[in-house]
C-alpha cells in the first residue's frame, strides 16, 4: 500500500503532490518535496506535474519545478504529448515562451503524439499565430501526421489566414519554400478550397504562385472544388471574385473558361473600381 504521500485520487489518480500543483499551492509543493514525495507521479492520463502546471497556467509552479531540476520538461503523457503540446492546446502563450527558453531537448519540438501531431500542428489547428511564429523557428515544418497532414495543411484547412501567413513567411519556411511548394502544392491549395476561405485561396495563388489548375491524385483540380461550392461571380467583402483572382494570377485559360463557359460577369468591379481588365493588364497574354 502506498504511503499517504502517494495515495492517488480514486477518480483521477492525482497524488497529493499533483493536487498541490493543480491548485497552485507552491508552499505545499515545497513541503511535499522536502518529504521526498514522488516527483515523477502521474495521473490516470499519464500527466505529471509539468503537464498539469502548464495546462492550468501556473507559471510560478512550472518555473520552480524546472529551474530546480525537479521535473523533466520533455516528459510525455499517455498520448505521447509533451508539455509543449499542452501549452499550445491550452493556449498558454507565456508558459510556451518559458518552455522554449528552458533549453528543451530539440527533439521535443518535433515530438509527435499518437496521432502524429507535433506542437506546431496543434498551433496551426487552433489558429495561434504567435505560437506558430515561435514554434516554426525550431520545428521541421514538413512533418506529416498520421492523416498525411503537415502543419501548413492544417492551417489552411482550418481557414486561419493569419496563421497560414505566419507559417509561410517564417524564417524556416522561407528557406525551404521551393521544396515545400514542390512537395505539397496542390494538396495545400485543395485544402484551402475545400475550407472555403477565399482570402487563403487568394494568398496561395497570388502571393505564393500555387496553380489553381493543379490536380490531386484523383485528377481533381482546385477549380473543380471551387465551382462545386461557389458561384465564381460571388464577391468577398471587397468585391473580389474568383474571376478577379484568375486575372490577377494571369491564368488565361481559366479566365477564358470563366467568361465563355460559365458566363461570368466581365464587367465586375471591386471596391475602388478595380475591374478584370485592371488585373489582366498586369500580364502579357
């Protein structure tokens, strides 16, 4: 039978030490440590003191445990998630910044949980722009999860424009941009189209040069997806339509398809009176 110091909570498995961490009772934590409590104790989910202090936002407890080398900042729970995963999912930016400055093992940044997700995957899914900017400096952005999704796929599919831009224009991605676009170009754009965020579609086509006529493994182009979901004449809040996007990107065949086969409005104007001709005049056809 475990001593009273190590008796777990019947439902959740928390020891007195973990309960003190959860409720931010630093003096109790210090006392229990002086009595040689088990610092590696975990609850029923495999979460230890570091996971719990991060999830609950107790920076003072986290700093005390790590600065004094009482706990391992790279430990994983039952889902193979590190404290970095937890900091992102709990949207604890300040604690994430501390962990990043705590000289973590570099493998922690690329650590995949049981679904294959890294902390950067998490940040992209929930649209945490600042976290994406921080993590992308250290993480291999080409890592795919078990569904074959990279962080960029998830940012685009979730419709987070700011997060996508932060990832696209981070130092790491900038250096590897040509390689990334070569590897995943059509699937990223397909994800943006399926997510229905026209600002992201515009960003990827106009700013990053992705091909709207690129095919996936089934031969489906992004235009197939967009045309099944939207009227190309439907404008965004600035009056920008799919036809404007085609003109701005200089896609003559696409423009021709819009105007002849789909009978789109050739006189459509954006706010500011920008017409199709305005965008088309930027290119030599």
